[in-house]
C-alpha cells in the first residue's frame, strides 16, 4: 500500500502534485517532441528520485505503452497516475487498440435516437477504460464536455459531444457511467467550457466575454452532469472568463477553480490544470510562477510543467517563505492519494498488473465503432458513384487533400482511401498545405475526372479549424467548374457544410466524422455502392 503522507518530505509531497509528459515509445531515439518529452534517464530521475505523481503519454504503440507503463511503475518512488488523452479511444494515440469515431458523431445519432446514442457513449466509455487498463493506463483524460457551438473553434471541434448543452450533458453522463465499470479515473474537460472560442489556447489566451447567465445556460450543464455522474477529475481551461475574473485565466483563478468549481458546483474530486506548457499560460506566467498560481487557485494536479524540477523547487520555496501553507499542499496530496487508492490494485496494490492485450480491439468493440461510423455518416447527391470504366483508357484521379501529410497517421499505401479507388482504376494524388496546386490547373489535368477525399478537422496547434486559404480556394474553384465527380469528407462537419453550396448537380458525396481506416472503408463502400 502507499506510504503514510506524514512520512513524506515537503519536496516529496510537492512532487506528487505534478504529472509530467513523456513519450510512449520505448527508446530515446524514437522521441518525437524532444522539447517536451524527456529522455529515459531524466524521466527516471523525476519519478524515482523526485517522486512526481504521474505521467501523461503521447506516441508509441499500444504494445510499447504496455511495457513502458510496467517499467515506469517499477521504477517509481511512489505509485504513479498514468494518463493519456484517449478521447476517441486508446487507438487514437496508441496504434493497435480501438480508434473510435469522434464524440461529435454521437450527437448526430442522438438527434434521431437519443437512447441509441447514449448506449454508444456508454459502450465507448467502457471500452476506452478497459483498453486503457490493458496497456497500463489508469487515468482516462476524457470525456470532453465542452459545448462546441462555435464552428470556427480550432481546438475542440469534433472532440465535443455536440453543440447543445442537453445532448452534451446526456452523452457525458453515459460515457462516465460506462467508464466507471473499470478501475480507472475519468476527467471532464475543459472547465468552465472551451466550446465557444475561435482562438487555440495551445497558442494564445482565448477570452470568453459572455455573462454569468449565459455560462449557466450553455457551458456549465455538462459539467454539472459529469459531477453528478461521479467524474473523478475536472480539467481547467486556459480561458479568460471576464464575468468571473477579468484578470486571471481560469486555470490560475481562485474565483473560478475554488469559488465556482469547488464551492458553487460542489465538486469534491481532483482539479487538474490543462497543460502548463501551452502558450496561453507559459507565454504570460513563466515556468515557475504558473504552477504556484494554479496551486493557489485551487488546482490539485499540475499537468505538464515547462520545467518539473524547477517548478517543484519553486513551490517548496513558496511554502518555506509562507506564501503557500503546508496544509494547502497536504489537502491536494490527500486527494491524490485517495484516487490512487481507487485504482488499486492496478496502481497501489500491484503496480505491474495489467489486462491482457487480448482486450484490445476486440471484434465486439470494433463492431460498435463501425455502427457509430455508419449511423453518423451523411450522404447526398446521386449515389452510387460510377467510376470511368477502365477499358476506356481514360484516367481518373483520386485526389486526397490533407492538412499536413507529415502528420496524416490515417494514411498509408494499405488504407481504404488508397486501395479501394485504386482497385476501381483511380490514380492517387496527395495534396497538402506544403504541396503546390499548380499542376491541377493545367489544361490536360482539368479534363481528368476527380474523386476528392478531404481529410480535415480542428486540431491543437493549427490555430484554425478551417482549410488553408490556398486549399479552400482551389477546392471551391474545382467544384464550381464541375471538375469533381465525387466527394468524401472526413472529419469536420463544418467543412462539408461550407462546400455543399458549390456542389454541382447531383455530384455524390459522403461525410464521415472519422478519419481512420474503418471510416474510410465504410464511406467509400457507400459512395461506390460496394457490398459491406
């Protein structure tokens, strides 16, 4: 069992407040983001010597992470919280496990059949929790409970359960109830609501100008539902909420974290900051002052500090100077210890015990995901699309448009977006923001029939939820000139809505919330009228 808090030094107690970021890959040479992900020796120092409270992972396969979590728990001075942003399934971050459709897909289903959507949300929550345990995770940083009522939102977008507080609240509750079937922690984010912003807090500080009455009507109901459903933690948003605190962002505001979340909403669990390395906080408050301010505001877990060792020392110095009391530290450590006991024996009683990998991507779970994808798909125009017969000798182009080919993990020579059109005689061409469109304007190219597959959605660090101006203008021109024979859009419903007015005649189209291979296969078989 975990040691007595009374036996921990001040430095050890403070270190328990921190969850640091690390690569899920096994070896240092595989690290993808060296500015944020420490080498193995540094990470071992943080968890074995300093005693940090947990690790959040990005990258690596499901198999990698199963072994990595085992190693880190065995190295740790104290049992670790091991977390990941697996909002769309463990496979979203760690290939090999199930990659679900984005949560907003359930909103589309709920508009026709709320009971069915809630059942899907429950099954998603349960499967994500179970698969997390299988690879050693014990903290699911989901669900996103923001109400995405701003189509230009670059960071929430399809991560949200929808655009109305009622649906988001209902689906939030179902997801949490499903996850609670397993000994993992859940997290409602991003308090008090990041849905109505057009600024990416990974880059800058968004401002929410709405009055308190509007927050109570739109933003807060899903959090109230999450708390009533027993969510274990709530993550703060890096937003300036003018009606509550015109000076400090929510993450650093005692009026918001303590006054609103802890006192007014009565939340008894862990309050965790969003990543402190994000531009909205790090640019303004620095590596050592931001963690102190967040702690003073009421946060229990300080997520992804810029410099963990320096931040630990800064808080210890603040305690020694009298700025922060020992009781304040102890209060948060006790909450952390309490949730670590909840995920026993996976953490506290038996650090190395995990579910077998056979729990990952089971036929039943994959079938649920297929049902969600198929049920939320949108179609129009004259279906099915009839490809140009191969015997005519005329070329047909499979034009795949992505935001950034270097980050398009849903593509590859083997995926349905490539293989199915290729089998029907299409030649593939890939375009992104870095590749010139010049060759598409050549006269001979304009005569070639084109199937356009568009992959785009809101993503952190993009700064925009929309297509780049270059890509958007070229697509609109192609549509207006009738140079598109069929369109498949994967990801953001707001993008397909912007393109529909320019679809000529009965051009067939399919929209899917998913971008993964399962979504590609279902969408293309629908487009071409192929058997499931």
